[in-house]
C-alpha cells in the first residue's frame, strides 16, 4: 500500500493532464466548428445577396431597354414592350424566390435596403407599363434606383464585413466626332 501512496501524486498528475488535454482539444474543436459554421452561413448569405442583386439588375436592364423604346433612355438596344413582356415576366417570377431567400438569411438592414431598391424597380416597371414618355421623370427614377442599389450594396458589405466598394456609377466619355 505504501508504494501506491507514493505513486498517487504521479497518477493524479496523469489524470489531471489527460483531463486538461481532453478539455483543450474539445474547446479547440468546438471553436473550429463554430468558425467553419459561421463561414458557411456567410457564404450562403453572400450567394443569396448576389442572386437577389442579379435578379433585380435583370429587371432594371430590361427597363432601360423598354424606356429607350419610348425615348426616355439612351440605351443603345431599345426593346418594345411586347418584345420585353416575356422577359419582364421571367424577371418578376425570379424575384419572388430570391426575395424569400433574402428574407430567410438576410439581416434586417440588408432586407430593408433590398425593399427600398425593389420598390423603386417596381415603380420603374409601372412607369413603363403606362407607356410614359417623360425623360426627366425617367431620370429621377434612375437616380433613385441607383441610390437604392448603392444602399443595398453598402448594407451587404457591412453585413459581410467587406471593405467599401465602388458605387457602380461610371461616367462614359461622350462619343468623339471623327
């Protein structure tokens, strides 16, 4: 028994060491799992945010083209409302599932900025359905659309902790006379 008592401190040290190793490994694994899970959700949010922006941008591009048909926009490829109708319908149909995914995974700030942007896009579509010929009113809608798009992208960047990005406003140089 005397030998056992002499070995007891070493045995306790081994048990404490094993328990400490177990706790350290468990904590490290849990931290790694949580980091990986956060990265996966961030990746999914980025995909949802990108898909939503792509769907809205398709509708905006179609609106530019239809507006050019009415003489409101300088887009080089005008499209009549009849030609655009099926494409506009597909863009509107794609907007709903993209919006649902955004509601599910987006932060409240991003969802609110997306709402502002989509409301402006819907107003643009309404403007065109009425066949309005008013370049000044169209320019106002375009400015609101660009501002709301910038707000959406800024909210996405904040949510994903990305650095500030470009506004997307590119000044095209006027055509040169030959």
